[in-house]
C-alpha cells in the first residue's frame, strides 16, 4: 500500500499544529546525542530542522552554507561539537523551544 504523504511533510504538519510534539522531537534529538546515539540524534535533529525553520533559514541565521549544514546532518555527516552546539542554540532561539539539561543519578 503506497504512502499518501511524504514522511517529512507529515512530521512538518504535526510539528506546526502540535507544540508538544515539536518540543518532544527536539528533546528526543538532543537526548539521543547526549546518550551517544549520534546517528539517531543527527537524524532526529534533521527532521526537527525540516519540520520547523528549515535549512535555508538555519543557513541565514548561522551564516553557513545551506548545503554544508545539510551534509552535516546527512547519513555520513560528522558535525563538530562547535557546529552542533551552534545549531542547537540557533534552533532554540528560532523556534522558542528551550531545553534544560538535568543531571540525574541512576540507581544501581
């Protein structure tokens, strides 16, 4: 059975109408990165960018080429910590979704 909507369009539409989903998507991306799941985090962050401000706007905000940013979050991307943290900061400013990191101790 063929899909009737593109996955990216579906995520974008949900993010536009559901602030809780938008926040959860961003939170999931950053959480994956913090847990060392770099591929998952990068993929989810790419979905968040596409669903919110898009790579064209992110490029203008950061003053970096759009294609460079797209490669950074592509399947073979390997963003530096400086670039990754810059993108996360810009996304927080542009989308209004601000994350706070909380340290917790897991029980043994």
